[in-house]
C-alpha cells in the first residue's frame, strides 16, 4: 500500500506540467527523496563485484549540494555526480557523457551496510542507513 501511494504521488507530481518543469531546488526534490528513501540505493552482485547503485538519488540530484556515503561504518566518501542541466528541459536527466557511472564497485560480498547523507541546497541534510539485505537486487 505504501509503495502504491508513493508511486501515485510521484506520477501525479511528474505529470503535472507546472511542476514537472523544475525539480531543481531542495523545496522541489526533498519531498520526492523523502518518500522514496527505501529506494535511494541498491546493491547488486555483478561480474565478481558488489555494485552500489545511486540511480534513484542521481535522478533527483538537482537541489542537492552533495551526496556522501559510507560503507560498513567506514569514512564518508563524496559521490561525484553529473551537473544539473538547469538550462535544459530535463535538468535531472543523466546524460552519461561525463564518464561518471551511477554506481561504485566493491569486492564481491564486501558491502554489508551503507549510510547515505544527502545535503540539500537549502543547507539541510538527511542521513539514512541501509542493510545489504534490504537493498540487494538480482
């Protein structure tokens, strides 16, 4: 039920022409990121590695000042991201032309838990922690 409500809210936001043109400030992306916390990251075993995906967050990166993450209680690392394409019709689109990937690779089986901190352009921040089993995909 909760996922259906989140999906319906996101569809309503994205299909409303007046709102779908921006999503470049904390005020605009914060509600979406707050509602979709459980989908911020994913861990996938692929080609002998653990891939830690940030696709959900990167899709709403405009309005964020920074994204940092820590794996297994280690030191926080700032995630390099594509810039916001504010001058274009889809400012949050991932063009994938910068060489930056939407994931970070780790040795197979090494990612046990991940902490993610988002710092919004309004100076506020939020931190969420995820156990591997809660975010692992096939």
